[in-house]
């Protein structure tokens, strides 16, 4: 997990140095950072993970769970916003700041959510990390631990005080729990991949239609 974050960061540096915040540079930034997760997960799976990661075409019944999980997860950001409004906790995200004034980039992220972000993050955190942890600590503990680890690369981009970071971290942690349970329930990584991608795509589409 740390290797994926570090590798993604290293791969992203040239894009930032050469292109700044241009559309091409931002696209390269997101693509390369996610590539770091995918490459790290693949290397670990090939060398040290002594189990096959099941990725199969979902059945119609499983497709219902994919959609239901993605839509259900949309309640978490709403709850976070309610808590922020009632407590006065102000939070922010670096990636959202990068997207300010760039509707084209938001639409690109809608596509990347499904074809890259969902697959890369779920392959590493559910397929590899959770899969490896489940061999040593049992499934429930593995889901929780993998979800906590899933928070770390996201929390790096959060701004605000400690309370703000903790509050916003509930989003990736909750996502990790739902995706982890979905993976273990059906033993098919395509479910969390598609649910995660759909969830992110809906969020980016919401941003596009409300902010621009």
C-alpha cells in the first residue's frame, strides 16, 4: 500500500513539473498516481500473494448489489456535510482545489473512475491487501484493517485541523468497509471495482452539474 502511494507520487512528479495545472497535466497526474497502485498490487500479487484474485463477470443479481452499494454510499458524504454544518468543522481536499474551474477535468474523472480509479484501488486494497490480511487475521478484521489503510493515501490530500481530517476520513473508511464486505460476500473483485467506480462517477457528475 505504501509502495503504491510512493510509486504513484514518483510517477506523478513529471506531470506536475512539466504541465503545472493544465488539463493534460492533471489527467496525467491522476492516471499515473493510480498506475502506482495497480503496478504495486500486480507485483505483490505475482511474487507474494499465494491465492488467485477472483475477477468474474457479475451476474444480474450481483449487478443489483453493485448499484445498491454505490447509491447507498452516497449517503456518507451527505452525513459528513450535515455533521460539518452542525459542528462548524471546516474541511477541504487538495484534489477538489485542483479541479476548481476545470469542468473538462471533472468529466474526464467520471470516465477514469470507472476504467482506472475503481479497478486500480480495489485491486490493491481489496484484492491484494485485504486478501493477504484475511489469511492471517480472519475476514472481519481484514476488512476493517484494509479499510483503515485505504484511508491513509486519501487523508494525505485533506486540509483543515485534526477534527476535519478525521471527519472526512470517514468517507474512504466507510467505502472500504462496504467494498470489502461486497468482495468477501460474493468472492468476485469485479463487484467492488464496479461499485467503487460508479460511486466516484456519480460524485464527479454531481460536482459537474452543481459547480459549473
